[in-house]
C-alpha cells in the first residue's frame, strides 16, 4: 500500500476538523478480515488526540490526513505527525486577526522541525472582516512575495473546495522534493 | 482595502508591526473606547508613510501642528498659517517653516517628539479601541514636521513604559517557547539592557523560563521583553516540545505506528492518480 500523509494544522477554529471530514471517506472495515494494521488503526481511532481522515483512491493507494491537536501546547504528538508527513497545509481563519500570532507560532514550530512542502489555506474568507491574502501574508511574516508559500482560499465545509486545496498541496509538493 | 478591528483582538503593537513590515502608507484611526456612549469615545489619528510614522493628531482639522508651535510661543497661529501659504503643496509644514528660517531643526525634533513619540506611546495603555487603517488617505502636509520614525521604534518605547500588560496576556510568547533571531547580525534599534540580555538567547533553543532563571528575573518580565523583540521584528517565537520524546508503542498513536519513522517518497504515478481522483470531486 502506497500512502501519502498530509498534515492539516492551524489555530483552533481555523477549520481543520471540518477540512478533514470533508475529504475523507473512512469505510467500515470488515472485522472478520485478518487483523491488519488498518483494523487496529480504526479501533484505536477514537482514543487518539488528533483528527484522522483517509481517502482510498485505488486498491493500493491512499491519502491519510492528520489534524494537529487543538491546544496550543506543542507536545511529542506534533513531532511524530510532522516527521511522518509528506506535506502540510496551514489553515488560517482570514476574519480572525486575533489568531494570526498563533498561526505564526505554529509556523515557527513547523519550519524549525521540517522542510516538507507546505501551503497556506485561508478559511472563513466568506465572513465579515476577512483580511485579504496579501495582508495576511505580511501578518504571518512573509514579506517577500517570491519567498512566500502558495496561499489559497478554501472553504472546509465544501468538499469540492477542499479537494481543490488538496490538489494544490499535492501539486506543490510534486514540484518540490518528493520525487 | 481598509482594515478594521478591535485592539483587543489585534493589538496596537501587532498593527504597527504589520504596517511597518508591509511598508504601508495611509491613515490609522484609533477610536478609544473608554466609557459608554459618544463621550466615552476619543479619536486618535496616526499617519504612515512606507511603514514609518510621519504625524499624529487628535483631530482631522489639520491644525494640530500649528497649535503646538503656537503653544510653545515659537510662532503665532496667524504667522504660521501665512508662512505656510507659501509652502509648495505636499511639503511637510515643518520643513517649509524651517526653510523659511521660522523654525530650527532642534525645534522640529521637539515637536516631533511631543506629537508622535509622546502621544502615540500613550496609546499602548488603551485597554480596547476600534481601529481602521485606510491606505487611500493622502498624507497631511500641515501636520507633518518632516521627521519620521519606524513604527516598531515607537512600539518599543510604548511597551517599555507599559505598566498593565493584562490586555496582551494571550499574545505574549509562551514561557516554554524559545526565541530565534530573524535579522542578520545585531539589531539596529536601540535596545535597553534587559532587551540585550534576552537578545543574547535568540538561538531558538533556550526556553523563556530558562532565560528567566539564568537572568534571575521573573518569567513574566522575560515574556514581555520577548514580545517586544517579536513585535519589533527582531525575533520570532519558536515553541519547544513540552515533553521529551520517547516513542513507545503506548504513546505512539495507532494510525501512525503503521507509518515509517520518516516519510518515504511517494511515486509520480501515485500523485497523478490522486490528483486525477480529486479532480473528479471538484
Ligand atoms: N463560514 C465559514 N465557516 C467555516 C469555514 N471553515 C470552517 N468553518 C466553521 O468554523 C467552525 C470551526 O471549524 P473546525 O473544523 O471545528 O475548526 P478546528 O478547530 O480547526 O478543527 C466550524 O463551525 C466550521 O463549520 C469557512 O471557510 N467559512
Ligand atoms: Mg478540531
């Protein structure tokens, strides 16, 4: 089985859980089947502290999505998640400048530990008071447009929009260091 | 696009950092909410040119600078406005009066100090207020001395004098976080002693509580200094991992135990299939 692991991170309320829910299709696994790693995985699913989603798109091909834990504590779980991930998306609620500093804190953590490809997804752009992408980039510390990661708009409640965001992330990582 | 919000959400320090780093030009209007009703509201206006503060006033009547000059007895209102008639449109009034020999460079500095440094620094004390930044507003030549200061320099001064930090409590870097320098070499801004001491630790590996221990200062104090270094764009907060990593089967979540320790490359055909599949969902 070939698996690509994507991490979905961002401040609380950015839309991580909704994003993962919109894209994944976790089917019920026949428990009579021999106990593969996967069934074990599903049984323990409810006990873990982060969101997990899966999208199987071929007999031997699956996409796994992991949402970082809600609290702002950066524990070992974060470390495991990013070390095993191929790429990540940072979700930022465009209408909540209150959280920009927290998004920056997450970026600081991620950049320090991992060089994997990443993009930024702006959520809540449909809400009043939403900042535009150019200004959010500045608020997140990306002052040079040439050195800024791709910034896209995504509505986690719409699965088509989430699919587009995942395409953007996958395509960005194809240009990067994956292959 | 105008940006609006509340200082309780996006603090003045963050706003100044944003305006400086974005090299913004325009007018920042702050409406202090001190009481209820219209009487409880007080407006402050701060003009920016390319991320630098060029003027401040408490009204838009363009009379602030002339009044200040008059109050100091340097030039009567009438004389000042008569002289300013001869200024080229768009020339800062201060520079124009200096060119005509009506004010000295030293007087301009004093004016700028009271108009910008003192007035704006005091705004850091505001508990809450509504703000709007409008990039379309032209610069007010009549309120300008011709001097300017980087927004973050004003922030540093304002936060150094700040007594009550409660409004910024959840903005401060965490005591478990480290700081990392984001500039080349040493800061150009003039730092005070404790800021230099904390600056020495901007290697990205020492937590603020450890710095506090070494410097024998309360950790809150170090968090405040760290916040100043962050909002003046000298350093960035780097969260450190709270617990030491020990990967046992119990601690590692089940989803991930099936995964290798390091992400292994996925094939080109996998990625193409995935993109093709997702396109079908769009
Ligand atoms: N209007 C709107 N609501 C959104 C958007 N993204 C997320 N939400 C809502 O924001 C709330 C928080 O989302 P959630 O996925 O729980 O955030 P999390 O804390 O990052 O996991 C939910 O009610 C979502 O439906 C968006 O782009 N627009
Ligand atoms: Mg969630």
